[in-house]
C-alpha cells in the first residue's frame, strides 16, 4: 500500500520528475505525457461516476484502479514484464472485452455515428473516451521511441471502446443516443 505523508517535495521545481526506478526526466517527456494523459482519463471517469450507480459504477471503479496500474506501468521505463512488476496484464484487457460484449448485446445496432450527449453520464463518458484516445496516441508515440508494455496499449484501445459502449448503455441502452445527421445543416 502507498503511504504519502508529504505532498510537495520540491523535486520537480526544475522541470524534471522521477520515473519508476528513480530516473529523472523532463516533465515534457513522451513518457510523462503518456501517463499524465492516463491520469486525465481517470479524472474524467471520476466525473462520470458522479452520475452512475450500481454495476456501471462498479465497472468504472475497477477501471480507475486499472488506470493507476497503467500509470505506474507507463512510468516504468524498464522492460521487466514479470508478475512481480506492476504492469497491465492481458486479464485486464480480457475483462474489458467481456464487459463490452455483455453491454453490447443489449444495444440496437447503430445506423449513424453517436454524438456526445443524451444523459449526463453518457456525455461525460464521451469526454473520457476522447481523453483515453489521446492517452493511446501518447502511448503509441512513446512506444515508437522507447519500450512500452504492449498490454498497456491494448488496454487503452479497449478502454475507449468500453467507454463508448457504456455511454450507449447509460443512454437507456441507446434509446437516448444523439445521432449524427450528415449534411443536416447545409
């Protein structure tokens, strides 16, 4: 368990921060951008949870824990993927897929793209989804220059799908989806 007794350390005052293992890097590095954007995703999900209860809220709670794991994973420049290392694992990706499949079974097929809206929870889920997509772009950009756990990228890709499907689920199983009307305002 993590125990924090002091919040500020002054260690970042010069524009650098520490990664897992102690390496110091600029706060604008690709690795920091990746795990920072994962943190933004987590914060957006926290807003969604103000509008959820029951199983959707439990799913989002598990996802928030996973996102802290993911932040630790992305903050670790090492290549150790052993079970002792805090890394995203395939089982976490598989859980997202099972939840997506279960929710998607209750939804009517889409005939258009979905615009953010409907219920408050759904609108905020779309915001979280777009932040998650940005986190995925940051992680893949990082992976082009440094090691990134492949399961971390899979997790982000699946999470954005999960947030989309959950948004539809919370829009009365798609009945309150706001659909794009191509060329409607010409």
